[in-house]
């Protein structure tokens, strides 16, 4: 099976598993079972009626902004474990909002690439909206609000906001400037995703920022056989995340989609958990002896 | 090759240390009841998340 087809099937399966309570859309109810205490590795709003798991970014802010705690060891430990094992493989293969963005990108139109500096915005959003504001901007009881969810997250507006306001007249009656702002961000994000591959992942996603930083040391990684590589540049040209796999195999932007490995004429690029470098080094101990 | 092997060893060391740290954080977080906080937030409509809060 072709890598692109396999990836799409896994993305759809992951989307289906993490949003399996479709029947809840009719009454605008939320799933309230025990699975909701566990985090989804990808970005998926827990206020979506179909959601099975908790959004890790929402959960991190909820715990940090609660009265009892100011830091979530559970969510940070979870993200660290997932990030060290898989890196941004999660973004490329599992994230529900990643799949949605890729579907919008399929709309025929002229496609554009973003300047590199846009990719740094997500680190600022992670620091300010996910880490600092929920802890620092508290009310008289010492409770903070999930600032990223409140002011930015288009996934929450799409999966939770639209469904909930459509099914609850009392919620619809309370919509105001904030809802308009979030709808605006959602519309801009969707429009941008038609022209730019995974615009949200590249520029705004704090979860992508965390996994991106861990891409550098993740067990699942990308390797380039420099001896086999003929520097044709096809991999860099194919990459929709604007990464040059030869120059930066473990770039924070690489979502491990495998498009570069599929297009390499010399099969010099491989993705996996095992390191060929270490295997080769172990198999050839005499190679470095004088 | 020696440099590559060193780099690889360093990487594995980092990974091991990070995984150990994550396991400790997970265990501590769960032991102090963070799962319940997450569940409480996730099973109720999050007004902030949907743009009303």
C-alpha cells in the first residue's frame, strides 16, 4: 500500500476513534465516561460532543488554572512521553485537526509557502497563552482561564463551539464579541489552509510546538544515508512542511508524513524507531580501528 | 564513525532520561488526583473553549 494512502487511512481511523460519540451531536451532549480523563495525543476539543478523550492543551491549562494546582505533572508527563517516543509523527498521522486541515488543502487553488519566521509564532503562543496566562491571570479565588482555548483555538470553535451553540439556544443567546473573534480566527484558519498546507500546525499550534521541540530527540526519527544521497533536492521540493530532510532530518517542522522517503530515487531516506547509524556502528566495530 | 556513535549514545541517553522523567511526572500527577481535575473539566461544557467564557 502506498504511504500516502496508508497515512490517510490511519488519520481517518484515529479521527473515528477519538470522535466516536457521533450520536451526541443530536442533543448537544458530551460523552462523560471514564475515557475522558485520558488525554488525546492530538488536538481535539473535549467540548466536542463526539470527543472520547480530553484535549491535552485544554487539560494542561485546566489543571494549571485550577484552585488546587498550578502545574500539571500528569499532562506534561504525558506529552513528554508521547513526544520523546513519537515526536511530530502524532501531528502527521493521528491529529484530528491535522486531517481537517489537509482536507481543506485538497480544495483546488493556487498553493503558497510561508516565510520561515511564521513557524516561530507557535512557540510564543505556547509560552504566553498555554503556560503563563492560565497561571498568572487568575481571579480572586486563584483560578486561571484556559487562555489558548478562550482566545485562539479554532479546533474548539469548529468541533465544540458550532455544535454546542447550534443545539443549545441558551448558549446561542450568550454569544458575543468573543465568539465573533473565535469564529473570525476559525474562518481565517480555514481560508489559509486552502492555500497553505497545515497553516494552523505551522504557525499557531502549541501542541505542534511541544512535539516539534521533542522531534530533535524523539525515538521515531528520520535518517538520511549521506552516501546514497545524490543531492537531487526532490525530497525538499516535495515536502509540504517546507523542510529539507537532508539538511535538517529532525527539524521541528517535520511531521513524519514520509512523503520525502517515498519520492527519494535512491531510497536514502528512512523513517523509523531503530537507528541505522547505531546498527551500522555496532555491526562494523573494526571499521574505525587503525 | 566514532563521532556518530557518540552522538547516537548521547541521543539514547537523552531519550532514556526524558522517558524516566515523564514516567515520574505521570505517576506523581496521577497520585495527587489530576486525572479527576481533567475529567471534571472534560465532561462539562467548557465555555471558554467554545468561545463564550
